[in-house]
C-alpha cells in the first residue's frame, strides 16, 4: 500500500512516524510545501536569543515521552518551572490565576463570594444544547470566575470571544475527550486525591523545532520538502497527488494542511467537501518577541478581551524557561481590532507599550511574526463539522477537527494510522 501524507508539520511528521513503526509493506509519500519541516513549530535564533515563532512549550505526556526516547532526545530535553504562577491582568493590575487551592486563597482576582460561587458548580446543570462557552462557564462557576479568568484561559490562544464559541464544538468536546464527567470540580478534586499530576512543562535546549527536525531526520527518505501539492484527484481506486514536478499515485491520503488550503486541494475531487472546509474560520495571530529586564517569576499573563490592553497575553520565557530576557506577546483582532492593518513595526510598538503597562518594565522589540491562518477559531463556524464527510481513503489529521496541542496532534496521528492499517 502507498500512503500519501500532505504537510510535514507535527501532524504529518507524526503520521509518517507512526506508519513507519508498523511492520507492514507500506510505502510513504510525504510532501511538504516549505523548504523546512515543522509547520507551525518553528524555533529561531535572533541576535543570540532563542525565539519560538509558534508553540512556546508543551507537556511531557506519555506520548511525547516515548517520542523523546525513540528519537534519542532525552539529553536535549529542558523542563520548565511549573510552580511559577500564571497571572491575569484585571482592572489595571496583575493578579494570580487561581489554578490551585493555594492560589485560590491568595488571589485578589475574585471576591470571597466569587470564590464560594465556584464551589456550587457540581449542583448546577450540565451542558445545555446550543450553549456558548461564556453561558456555560457563567452558569456553572459564576460570572466573576467565568469572565475574569476561565473564559480567557480557554479562548485566549484561539483569539475568539467565548460568547462566539459553542460548547458542543469547542470546550464541550475537549472536556469529553479528557474524560471530565458531570462536574469539572469533582473531576479535579478526584485527580488530586488520586495523586495524579499534570505532566510537566517541557521544551528542548534549542526549542521545540528539535522535535520536528528529529522526526524529519528519522524519515527524510519518505518526505520531499519544497514540493507543494497543487491538486488531488481520484485515480485507479486511489488518489493522484499532483505537484509542479510530477504526480504520485497513492492508495490512501492523509491531509494535515489548514482547512482553506485543504479546500483548494480537493475542490476538483469533491466540491461539497471543499465548500464545507471553506466555512471554518481561523484567526490571525501576531507574535511579538520582546527583551526586557522584568524579573518577576511567572509563566505569563493573560489579558481578557475588553480593551484594557491591545494584547491577548504574554508568555514569560525568561522566567519559567530561563531564556535570557525573552518575553512573547500575542496580538489578535479580538484584542486589537486594528491588528490586521498594522505593519510589523507598528505591531511591535503596540505590544511593547502594552507589555510596559502590564509589567511596569521597559521592553525592546526583538522580532515580529504573523500567523495567517493562525489558530482555528472554534467559533460558530464549527457547525461545519456536522457536514464534514470525506471520501473513502482520504483522511484529515489536523488541529481543526481534533485537539490543537502538540500531544493531541501526536495522538490523532496514531488514531489515523490505526484506521489506515485497520489495526
Ligand atoms: C501561535 C501558536 C501558538 C501555539 N502554542 C502551542 C503551545 O504552546 N503548545 C502546544 O502544544 N500547541 C500550541 N499550538 C498549537 C500547535 O502548535 C498546532 O496545532 C500544531 O503545531 C499544528 O500542527 P499541524 O501539523 O497540524 O499543522 P501545521 O503546522 O500547520 O502543518 C501543516 C503543514 O502543511 C504544509 N502545507 C500547506 N499547504 C501544503 C501543500 N499544498 N502541500 C504540501 N504541504 C502543504 C505547511 O507548510 C505545513 O508545514 C500553538 C499554535 C499557534 C498557531
């Protein structure tokens, strides 16, 4: 069997890796548009500073840990300091996000009533049909907790307002796949009593690109870089992957490209699928890398939408990853409606100024990177999931149909491979 894998980001690379681990006669044809692997995972050194243009860190789940062992990356693994607090900027001040019982007692983010209200969650009704994430969180945990930190914590990276996210297609799916039952609070308490810990935060000495580069090196004979697929058509019971310099015939194909790019590839093959894919919204994200002497310990700070500052948050790489003076700020149209029209210089200035107000420390701009498309928005356009149907032998392994985080991408690659091989 020949299997085509389109895209060599973490999803495509994980599919190739999982396929090659099975003892079958499967030939893999991996095709990547860019001249380097990794997709959104991109680590770069600028003026000696290690910057992550995409994800900043991941969790060392059992799946990631086995990959680290298989690729012999243990010595390059770097652990982040999990004990540092996460902040939220509320009412002109940085306040600790109550993610543990200790932080909940210490934080001045919620009033005593706001804290008590959270405890009522097990008594409230579970998810209701048609409910938005904002309605769900407010009803179950109270508006203080919902709007001041829970909503921004969930929706921040997607750049989408929680009142535009339907539970059924966003948080509800995530809770279901994590095995959270009727009550999130009961689930958290049970895990604490069982002594189950969240896997530690990690990265690599030279950034997360180490992982995608190592995956590519391990399978470079099966992956062609700088070879964008231009069109996919049905042929001889399988598919033809057409590129500028030749066509590959495969029996099955895995598409790991963003929704709009995938729609372009399949429009001749299946116009209905292309139209459905065209409905998924993505939000652009601006990443602004700053250097500052700000020295408070922390993982970072979230900024809820609402106009207090024109950024959605910042990651404090300098603190929890010990990266010399580096801070990453995020700008999206939800935090700064002018963001799409700003030049990179303007974006840098906006973020540096916001960072200075956030922390009280000066910052200079090291670099700016834009993702367009950035993250799947998981907004109301996700009702398109109900109409998503792919022809036999064509598989989607991407962050818009499943979990977006790197561990989730690796798990979904394994599932797709099991489907392909019928194991
Ligand atoms: C700003 C940002 C921060 C994030 N932070 C975190 C984090 O801290 N931790 C975490 O776990 N996750 C994070 N995520 C999520 C995670 O990084 C992504 O969901 C994941 O990297 C997506 O990988 P992918 O392989 O599915 O897609 P992509 O990385 O988009 O890969 C798709 C690949 O397809 C290629 N391609 C496109 N068109 C074609 C074509 N026609 N032919 C061939 N190839 C093509 C592209 O060049 C690309 O390499 C973040 C995401 C973003 C955007």
